[in-house]
């Protein structure tokens, strides 16, 4: 009664989790208010994540593929890069999508409130924007406040040190860039900057890039970037960064000893941390762990019955498709349906060249948990389509239950690995076995055949490649 506004459901954050939840809840008849602190809807994914990075990666791919053709009889002149137009095109792609969301919200009568939301209690949020404050009373709420880049404490305050958001702004192309972190985001951005002319050094603490994926799946990418980049340093730590006029002096400590080097730019891509501690959750009686993650059950409910949480803020993997699926579940439960999040597998993809993707069980996970499996790998050197598109170093690996032949997981490296992974994700969800895949007629010549052929290898119907 004392609140400035009321809603059946308040959703905090308009990323892929939040907008999916808000739209679904509105479609199910709830009166929904969506609170977003940024001027545009879409969250990290649309504004400074998945979408702008894929636009720039597409540009990088065109440049790299054109260069690669010079060895096969088609030589292009060195590309002329107009960075302002490239940036404008990327912003245009983002703008089309975020603008589209505003239209979708309007059609569903989802009320959008601009500002930063914080709980005042179990049924009340306060929204602050540009000095203005207002309260919204709600029956139920969904927290979808996402995550932000981790900032290493020893990095100096210097404009030449950027995170993924800064990298996507594409302010300029440095001569020499250090990428801190050999995970998906660091490797994707490295690919873009390299194609646009920067010399790249990657430094990674672990003993392989993309530590979440199996080593054999990452190997073709590793081999290519070792040729392409100035340096790929594994098992190496950056211990000091000093700002100097000529650049940033970086001290490395690793298996190959200690060294110092000068870089024009540093991209810090060492991970993301959830925003769970920034929304006054304690005032609503919601428990948030030390790292800022909010714990939820399979219906996406927090420790408080009427408040749900979804997306990056509830845990790994921090991926847009996971956030969206969780958002749908939370909205349906809020509307009284009996939904639950019970995905058997969530695919992960690095959209590098070549792409690296995995879904379901990995060999690393199977070994560490003692899960029995048998694997079958189809090398892309035996795929006509892969050869015809310079992807012959790729591999499609499937993991099967040794007794039933059920598909447990897959790792794929090569062009379009992300697209190919969808077939295996479906196979896992449907409890398909090797025979289901091998008896499915895949179009020829496509990369998708490598999935059916890996299943045939498992069945023993192909023995000699
Ligand atoms: P977010 O997208 O983080 O959205 C949260 C929203 O909440 C933000 O808009 C924020 O402004 C708002 N907010 C936060 N606190 C408040 C508050 N108190 N009040 C009001 N609003 C608030 N994932 C993929 O699946 N595929 C990819 O290719 C991919 N590429 C990526 C590339 C980069 C460079 C980065 C950084 C991320 C990428 N991701 C990718 C990850 C993906 O962006 C996230 O997993 C996804 O955006 C998470 O969605 P979310 O809804 O949980 O939160």
C-alpha cells in the first residue's frame, strides 16, 4: 500500500535470463515489471557479450579465410580496415536486437522501469535512477542480475588495461596485446584483434587453454594459435604489471622461468563474478554465498519461497542459453505451473577458428568421477567437406555408455562445431544410443556426417579410416 507501484512479478535485470522470464510470465497472464539499470535491454549477452563478439568474429573469419586462400590460387590484397565502420556495423547488429526486445516487451505489456533495483524486504524493491527513487511492491520476484568481469587486484589503474567490454568497444588496434586468461572470452577477443592486425600473447595459469574442455578437443586450436600468435604461455602467472609511458611492463612467472615484456594493451579475461551481493538480497532473507552466487532449487526458487533467481547469478556455466532456459522455468513456476530445470546437458562453445565445443560428459569429468565410458573419435582429415573447407585438423569425439551404447557426451573441434553440437545435445536429451546416430542419414557432404561416423566407429561398422 505504501509502495509507488505494484506488480505480480518483478524481474531484476533484462539479460537473456530476465527478458525470457519476463516475456514468458506475461504470456502466462502475470502483470510483469522488468527493472534494468542500463539504457538498453538485452544484458551482457546482447550488448557486450555473445552478439557483438560474434559480429566481430565474423569479420575476423572473413579476413583469415581470405588470407588462407592465397595458398590455393586466390590472393586478395591486404584488407583495408576502417575501424569506425566496423564498430558502427557491430553496434547496428546489437541495436537491431535490443530494439526488437523493447517491441516484444511492449506487445506483452511488460512494464520496463529503468534503474538499479535493491530489495527492501521480501515483497518490496527500491529502484534508483539518476537521483530518483521509487518502490515497487511485488508478489513474486525473479533475480536475473547476471555477472561482471573479475578484476585482478594487482592491475594498475590504466586505460590501456581493458576487459571484454572494453575490447568490444574496439577503440583502437594495439601493436602488441597481452590477453590474460586462455578461456573462451579471451581467445575469442584475441582472434578478433589478431585478424585486425594486433600481435597477441596469451597467458594462462593452467596447463591448457579452455581448461573446461578435453585436451584432445582443444589441441587443433592450440596448434593453430601457436602458429598465429606471438606467444601462448601456459602454466604461467602474471605477477606484476607496471604502467610506463612506452607501454605496460608485465612480469611473468612460469614453468619456463621469469621474464618481463612490454605491451600496448592488456585484455583481462580471467573470469566473471556474479552480481548477487549487489541487490540487497539479505533484506529479503535470501542467502547469497561468499562468491556472490545465489543458491536455487530445480524450480529456480531461492531460500525465499516467492523469490526466484536465474542465469549467471545462480552458477556455472555462465551461458546465455542456460540463463534463458532457467528464466522460462522460473516464470512458469511463478505462474503456478509445475516446471523444473532438468536439462541433461548444457553445451559450451568457443567461437574461435577452429571452434571448440563440448556437451554432456567430458573425459576429464568421467575420469574424475569414475564414470565408465567408451569413446569414438572421427578425425576430420577423413571428411571430404572438412578438407574442402580447410578444416581437416578437426575432430568429432563422442562418449558412450559402454553397456547400453547411450550417448553421454561429445567434444568437437572444427568450423561450425557449435552448430554440430546441437545434434548431440538432442541425442543426450532423448536418451539416444549409437545406433540412433549411425542409422540417421546425414546429408553428404557435410560436417554433420562426422557425428554419424563417430557412432559407426563405436559400433565397429567402420574400422579402417
Ligand atoms: P546478464 O546478461 O548479465 O544480464 C544482467 C542484467 O541485469 C544486466 O543488463 C544488468 O545491467 C542488469 N542488472 C544487474 N544488477 C541490476 C540491478 N540491481 N538493478 C537493475 N538491473 C540490474 N554466452 C553464450 O551463451 N554464448 C556466447 O557466445 C557468449 N559470449 C560471451 C562473450 C562475452 C564477451 C561475454 C562477456 C559473455 C559471453 N557469454 C556468452 C555469456 C553471456 O553473456 C551470459 O551468460 C548471459 O548474458 C547471462 O545472462 P543473465 O540474464 O544471467 O545476465
